[in-house]
C-alpha cells in the first residue's frame, strides 16, 4: 500500500523510496542522506548512507519539507526566490527552507500528493538525479 487512510505516504512506500534512492546513489557513486516526509512534513523515513556528510542531514530533511510545503520541486522554489522574484527570501521562513535541487513532492499515479523526498550529499545535479529515482520508485508502486 502506497498511502495510509489519510493519504500520507505509508511506511512501506517510504522504505521502497529509500531503497530506490540508495540504489541510484550507489549506481552513480555518491553517498547521500535521504529523507521522506508525509503531507504534514512529518518524517516518515530517513537514511544516511555510510560516509555521507553529516552537514547534509539537515539539508535533506529541509528539502523534503520545502517540497511538501510548496507542492513543487525545490529547484522551482529556488527559481522563484531569486532577487526580484515573487518568493524572494522565502528560504528564511518556516525555520529554514532549501531552494536548490534535490527536493521533490511525491505524487502517485493518480496525481494525489502523498509526501516529499529530500536528498543531499553530493552536487545538486546528483541530488536531483537521486530524488527523481525515488519519485519514480514511488510512482511505480
């Protein structure tokens, strides 16, 4: 089951998302911190790969939180938060947000939002690649 009776990502689905993110991380040779949150930005699952940067733990969790709070990829939030943008300085709200790639809302095949995933530990390009693999795994459940 991918979601609970409330529509939030289930423990089972969170475990599959984490497994897919780890597999993609290993495939591209990086060590990541991976966070999965429900629709309320509550932590459902977290995994720190052996040797992943400790400083990226908080970043991964904030990427997932940002993705679910704004129901869009953190990369998009970042583009809107540049000087002169509609969301300029938004990263200072909500006890800190992350506005660069690696956070993605988790929407099922039916389009319903179930949670978010945040990945940090490498370049933002690699963070995004791993987060996208996590999303695909969720959608394939």
